[in-house]
C-alpha cells in the first residue's frame, strides 16, 4: 500500500533537477544565485526555469513556487 507522501512524490511533473531549482526559486534565489549554488551556467538555470513554468502551466516564478507549495512538493 502506498503512503500519501509517496503518491505526492510520484505525482510531481518535474525532474529532480527542476524541483531543486524550484526549491531555490521559492527561497527567493535569482537565476545567478541558483547557478552559483548548483555550480551550473546561468543559461542552464534559465532553461530549467522555462521548463518548470511550461510544465506547471504558469507564467511567473512565484506562481510556480506557490503551486508547488500548495501541492506539497516543496
């Protein structure tokens, strides 16, 4: 039998990296700060942010963070 927590985790439409970036967005990190934190290029962060917004069907970073928080992904 699956727990509620397991169900939430498997229902997340984001990759682990996208979720990691979304967690940093929710903490208020800029793209540059996320890149520095994760040791990746800013353009790579922008690519992931773009994918997150598309997958969650939202226009703004804060909307993505709010939606993820509402669903218990963060």
